[in-house]
């Protein structure tokens, strides 16, 4: 059973918006690409774990802070006897393993995911200790991409390759022990300790003035929405969305990028690229927010 689901991080959502609204510097483009690829891999892993039938609690995408150290866990599966701990990697192509290091085929060394796994497991164990929980942790790095090959892999490494994932999860399904309230309490505690927003984001500098204005399509994220009656229609993919919903998505996007700025009809009108009259923008804001102040001082909370 999925106890905590995965959502796109604030950092990824910010990149999705900025990637359309400005020209990203090359290094940020690469970072965005790797965030997206990592997220896609994790979502792919979820499509496997969500099929588990046995009694277990699946917690995806957790971020904890312990002794001023922040660490992230891609997925946990709590079963009666053990907590499975997963680091998911969406590497693609041919790699090789040598003296505890990982290289691409062109001999470029990349971070060994085992280092990250060991750090995460050690911090997670400390977290469990602080909660007075003494359960066995079973850590693995999951290579989720079917087009990934790792040559010279030693047999004793906790790696799960795409060809082994089904068997691994099947093994979990065969353990039929019942969960107790202790397990459910632990899952609830972990979710309550989860920090929703990572303090470490690598976002390029941007200003309101410097960003392209307009509304992004819900489906394809292109910035070519046109207003037709009560709907917004995407010029790229043809997706149709109610005007109110499209405006509220744009407000949400604005708030993510400019958390300190007050929402007013004027600023959202401009943010949406002037596609809608101020009156329509105002109507949407009034329906969804509490109005504070009068006339030109009006803003929405
Ligand atoms: Zn579209």
C-alpha cells in the first residue's frame, strides 16, 4: 500500500517554469535534465512497487534533517521484518565497475551510487535510533533503466538491475507477515518528520521583468495558450482547460517563483501575458482567495 506518494520537487517545478520562460544557462539546462531524468526513473520504479500485494507500507520521496544534515530517500518499503531502502538511478548506456568506482564507457568517473546509499542508510539508522526503533534495514541501489549495462559488477554489491527487479519485488510479496500498529506508527512518524521543501536548490537567478509572460499548457507546458470563450486552448497540443483552472495554475506557478510577492489582479494579469481582461482575472482571484484592502491596494491571500 502506498503510504506516501511522490510529487515533483519544488526545484523541478521551478525549472519547468523557468525553462519555458527564459533561456537557461548551459549548466542549469544540464542540471534540469538530470533532475527530470532522476524523477522519471523514480516514477518508473513506483509503477513496479505499487503492484505489491503483500502487507507493506510504501513511502516515496522523503527528505529528513538530522543533526543539521539533510538527506533524501527515494523509496522505503516497510514490511513486518525489514525496511527496504532504495536509491533509484536512471542511468542509461554502458558503464563499468572497477576498484569500487563507476566509469562511463569513455572512462569518465561518475559518483558511485553506493557512496550515496551508505550515507543515506547511516543517517536513516540514526533517525530510527532517535525514534527508539530497532528494525533491520535492507538497502539497495535500483538501476531502473532497461538500457543500462554495468560491466564487471562484483557479485556482493547491493545492486538491483532491471532484469532482477521483478524477482526482488516478488520476494517481498512472498513475505506474508502482518504489519502491527508499531509499523503504522513508524510510517506516520516518518511522514511527520519529512521536510516538504529542500533547502538546497540550484536555481539560476531570474527576475519578474526578465521572464516571458503567458500561461503554460497543463499537458505539454508550452507557452502558447489562447483564450476561446470559457476555455484556454493550447496552440501546440490542442489541450483544452477551463480559464479559471489555467489562471489558478499560473498563480500557483507565480507563487512558487516569487514567494514573497503579493498576488494582485495587476500582477497576475501581466503574468498571464494579458490574455484575459483584468476583470476576468479579478473574478478568478476573488473566487479562490480572500480579498484584503481596497481599490489599487487590493491583494489576495
Ligand atoms: Zn499543450
